């Protein structure tokens, strides 16, 4: 099905509005207060957006869009909405397992529409993992959901902010499972995807990748763990021979020093809380979550649902705007390849 229009040369961004009781709907409305050099469509319940706009005191004209209709450039005060209806009433800040199916339906539709090339990129607002699990659907996050939906074996979560990029060798795992999840095959796949993604989506000809160790002091020559000796170092040496620019394993407590970071384009952390606290401390509100290794472009905010702020008018849309800008940049770069 075609979405061709006079704006076909513009990037086409699709936004999923996330957990309806959180700040996702607020963010989608706030981004519509400005022009964008793109066609922008939000997947959401139009009645939810209308109610939240009234609560926030925003004057936004909601224009219903359906697959196959022409797309218009995003103009301040207007928002194109691809309707997905809520299954139950929604109240800001109040979670309800009945909303889980709505959230998953938005993600599935968004992913499929990008795979079918109706849109150039999917930008996701935050979801509440716990409420989806409570509804009976195993769900560890956007990254894993999109990996399964796109039927790819491996993806890489990378967060990027001003002056800093951090990728993860493992994502949403209990800490007890991390060491077992770092295998030669898995780590090799992550590094190849990271290298390829930085080349193709960020225009880095030979990305410089700092690889963290798993253990304190990168294992202290085996005295604090052998993962660096048995897994990480052999993988690094093998991939260097293939031409990848890798350094490590490096102690995670010193690699994030400014003079060290200047030497690298990205830091690969071995697990979620090894790398992301540093990035979020340095760039919170301006960071972007990027999924590398998918057949589609996907970016996201770097924060959660902020249930206590939903409908309050006290949120900063900076991370969503940064995610949209990065999606635009990547989409334009991919078009030029």
C-alpha cells in the first residue's frame, strides 16, 4: 500500500504514544507545538489525546490519518493521529493492566508499518513494563519486543547524548544472569552490529569502540574473575583481525573519564547498570535510545513513564525531540546510501 504524496521527499516519522497513563501522550502533544521538516504521525487513541490536551491547556488540532492517505508536513498546532482505541478508560498516573493490549498493539502496528516502508522511522514514548507483565504478557522492553517482531537474532541497545554514546552487551537481565549471557558468539555479534550501525547510521567510517570488562578493574588479571581472560579478550583480538577498531577490556570505573572518552566513539558496557547511570547523569533529558541491528530505524526517549507528572504540564519534552531529530538524521542518511 502506498503513502505517496507531494511530501514524499520528506522523512516520515511514526510515533507510538506509550503507556497511556504516563507522560507519553503529553510528549506527543508537546512536540506538535513546533514545525518539523518531516511528516509526523502519532499512534494513539484520539479521545485520549484530546482529553490530555484539554488538561494541559494545549490547542492542538487532531487530524485523523489512515493507512494509504497522503501525509502532510508537520506544522505547529496540528497532529496527525493513526487511531488505536483504548480498551478501558484511562486516568493520568493510574496504571491499569487493561491498557497492556493497547500498548502492544501500537508497537506491533508501528513496527510493521516501518517494515512495510510506509514510514522511515519509529520513535517510541515510554512504556510501563510491569503492567504489561501483570496483564499476562512476558515483556522485558521495547528492544526485545522489536527484535522478536522483526525476527532478528541479535540487536544492540545504544543510548546517545551530547558527547557520549553507550551501548550494552546485555540489556534487561537480572544481575545474576549477566555473566552467563556474555558468550563469545553473543559478544561478537554485538560488536559487529555496533560497528555496522555506527558506520551506516552515524556516518563513522571506522568507529572506535571501547569495550568494558565485566568485573571490577577488568578482572585484575584473573584475580577478580576470568570473563575478561576467557571470553572478552579473545573476542576483541579476533575482531581486531577482521578490521574492527576495538580497545579493551577496560575497567568501567575509569573509561568514562573525560580524557578517556575523547579517544572513543562509543563505550560498550557489559550490562545495563554498568553504563547507563553514567550516560543518564551526563545527558538526562537530551539522551536518545537507539536500537541497532533492526531492519527499521527505531529511536526512543531515555526516561520512563513518569506517572506522577502525567497531565501536570511540568514535563520536559527534550528527550522525545532529540529522539525525533536523531530519527530524522538517520533516515536521511539511509536514503542517501
